[in-house]
C-alpha cells in the first residue's frame, strides 16, 4: 500500500510541475504568433533529440497515469485540458473546430512519440514522427 501511495504522490507531483510545461511558450495573445510558436514547438517535440527516452515527460506520464486512481486521472485531465486550451487558439476554424483540432494535435504527438520510443529501429521511429509532424502542421496551417 505504501508503494502505491508513493507512486501516486510522485505522479501528482510530476503532473503539477512537469506536464505540459513546454506548451507555456504558446501563452501569447496574437493567434499568428501562437501558430508560429506551435509549429516551432512541434518541430522540436517530434525531433530526434526529443523523440527518445530523454525527451519530454508527456508520453511517459500519460501511460503511467492510465493505471492509477481517479484523483490522479482527474488532475491529469485538468492539466492536459490546459495544454489543449493553449494550443486551440493557434488552430484555424470556429471555437469548436479549434478545440477539436487541438485535441487531435496533442493526441497525435503524444502517440507518435510513444510509438517511436517503442521501436528499436531509429529510422522507423523517425518516420512515425515525421509523418505526424507533416499531418499536424497541415492541420495548423490550413483552414
């Protein structure tokens, strides 16, 4: 029981202090500037440097949270919703379309990094990240 309590405390701490911090650069008023910063962030997020085990915590933390209690999952939901709220204004479309596209972008990049990290062949992982980058960049820049 103590191990589970420790795990929960660690996850809660990581969610509060680390989850989505890289998206803070999007906290700008101008939608065009936000869009440009998002594209830059995605290039970095899906790059070789950050596509491996030493990259950002969002993909790993997501997998860990899935097997925890409701309190941790609710905290995660709150934080990931804040990430989506930062991404959404960079998307084209009306408010609902922007939110839907933001969720798609966040889910795609987390999934791409998770898949790429699980592949022993760097070329395959790179292909996953590059394909994802191309798709999400098109979603951001095209109406």
